[in-house]
């Protein structure tokens, strides 16, 4: 048994590589807490989490003031025990976004340490279902982009072998959304997947109206048409049946996914490993979805999700949005539009510590 002896926490801010807008917000800054755990034998595990502009300092405060002091001295191999212990310690704020995002940094670091001690990459230790996963891109589909810009990006990634593109919808007029989708469909042909994302911006009647129009464009899924807590509304849209419904990026617990699946309120699960609380609950959600014959196409965090997608049998797509490039030595490899499972032991990310220390906004160390 090797107990955790030290926790070292960094906070790095990253500007998006391109302008990112959707129907309700702009992605102005990625606050990225990075956690390094060391056990008594010198084994190291690295985890991280993120925000899209606000809350990073709150995550750091929760980790420093409450979670990391409880973590020191715990057996690093007992990941389930640690997750439950920290979760119940924060019962007054769980389930909540800040708490789940803080828990995920710890859980991911523990899994990274476990994999390195086992001399295995995460995708093998967590299941080893496949060695590659098809990619679709969101990076060229933001709401502010013109139809011509959407077409140029879709044709570019299609030529690289990508299987699809996600287009943001929720323009003031349905005709504007239709014009953008029609331009891309005409350019890429019928065999290329187009996903659309409303970012929770529709009312029930507007979701029904737009889904019927969008369905004529051969859309693969409609993502987050309604507020994430409107389970019955999503169930209604699934029964209505114009388009497959995808949800998950705004759900912060495994139980929330259970309720969606039980109510047949989604067709695709988009569980986010940081927002759901880490790898431990992510795997539970993915396996639960499999029992409902529902596929998993996770939200964001492609550098980590590539390993998780390759660990499970029911993953369908990996979302391409570059995130950690300025902080890593290299990202995963892509062959013919498919992300290859990393062979690096651990979670599959090779960090650039010189860059992290240069961009760090505040380092804290907690020791036994």
C-alpha cells in the first residue's frame, strides 16, 4: 500500500485557438487546473479539469481548502473509496458543477497513477474495446461563421477523412439555420454526417418546429435542444421522433444520466469526464448506456476522451476541439479521420511542464 504524500496544484489559462460562439455564450477562456499527486513510493499521477471562462478560482479553492487535505494519507489504489469519501464530504454542494469539476481532477490523477503503476495505457486498463475512434469536428461550426466558412471547413476535414461536422444552430430566424445547414449538406454530399447543437436555447415549440425542418437535411443528431434539467421535454422530443436527441455535457452526475435513460429522453449520451466527476463515474455512465443500447459520443476533452472512447464498446464518435496543445508535447495521432488510442502509459497525455510552469497563475503544494 502506497499512500498519497503530496498534492501539487497549478492553474493555467488558455485562450481558444479560434473564436467560439454558440446560441447562448462565447468561449472566452479555458481555465485549466492541473493536479499532480505523488505517493509515498514516488509514483506520480496527473489529472486536470476545466472551465470555459468562469469558476476556475472556485475549483482551486475547493481543492485547496477541503478536498486535497482529506486526500493526503489515503491509499491511492482505493479510487472508489476516495471518490465516495470526498463526494460525501461535499454533500452540501453536490451535485454541482464546481464540486464535480474539482472531484474529476483528483479522480483522473488517481487513474493516471494506477495506469502508470500497471504499465498500461488507460484505454487498455479501463476495458480495451478498440484501438481507434472516428472523429467529427466542432471547431469549424461555430454560430458566427458564414455558410461559406462552414462549407470550407467541412470540405477540409472531409478531405482528411473525418466522418462529420457539428454545426451550431439557434440563429434568430430558422431560415438562417436552414441556409447554413443546406450549404454544408450540398457541399459534402449525403454520406457525410452533420450534427447540430442548440446549446439549450429552444423552448418546446421551437424545438419541435426546428427539428422538423432540420430533419430534411439528413441530420445525425440534435444536441441539447432544451435546458438540461428538462428531462420530460427531451423525452417528448424523442417520442416525437424527428431527430435523434443528444445530451450530456451539462449533466454532473451518473444519476442524472440514469434518469435520462430510464425516461428514454436521449438517443446519444455525451458524458464529459470533467463535468461528471472523473473517470470513475464516466465509466459507470458509459456502461449504463450500453445496457440501454445507447451510444456514447463524449463532449470536449478530446485528449482524454480518446482513451475512454477506446476503452468501451459503445462509443461512436470523438469530438475534435483542440484543447491542450499549448500544454502538451504532442496530441494523439490521427489516421484517415480516426483518432488512435494512445500507447503512453497513464491517461495518454504527455505534458509540457516547462510550458505549464510558464503559464501558471498560482501553484500550491500540500504535503503529509
